[in-house]
């Protein structure tokens, strides 16, 4: 693996984690939004789905101990941002303009399915992952600089 590959892998992780942090901050900002832009209900939590970037894939027999060998990784990419379809929270507030007017849930307001503790935990994990990817990029850059220094000395 070349040093530029390490930088590319680290930078793909940086981009993915930055997007994840943006999505988390949007979720936190909308924790009390009872009407989305389309007006068809409360805000639903967004979730980032990532997948590895594998450019090489070699099929081996399942009998072979390695099974499916994919080779070295090429980084990570965001596959999609999907809505979390878990049930919405119900909060009793009959004075709220979006309160349910009739039926067994009369007086309740459907609130977003955003759990602030879960979002903060995800934010800490994404921020640590961002820092780890930054260390990879910085380490590769330092190795590259040291290699240049060695070549100048020779």
C-alpha cells in the first residue's frame, strides 16, 4: 500500500464522518420539530449508512479457509442517508397546535423519534473516528516527509 493510498483511505473516512456529524447536528436541531417541511408529520431522525469501498474482489471456494477474500480496503463511503422509522414519541399537550384532535390519542402530540442521548453518543463516536482518520492522514504525511528528507540526505 502506498502512502497516497493511506491518505486517500483516511480522507474518505474524514468525509464520511463529517457528513455523519452534520446529520447528527441536524437531528439534534430538530428534536422538537412537530411539522416537517412537507407538513405531513413530525421530523424523523436521519441515519447515515456507510459501506466499505472495495475495488478488488476475488471469489474463492467456501471450502477454502479464507472464503471470500476482498483484499485490502480502499476506504469508506456513505451508501445512503435513510429515515429512522422507529415509532414517534407521544407527549400529552392538548394546547399544542399540532395536538391530535380526535380518537384515543386526543390531546397527544407526535414528537420526533430523536433520542438526545443516542445522538450525543453517536456524535462522540463520530468525532473520535474523525480524529482517528485525521491521525492516519497526518501519520502518512509525516512518513512521506521523512522519506523526502532521507532522499535529500543521500
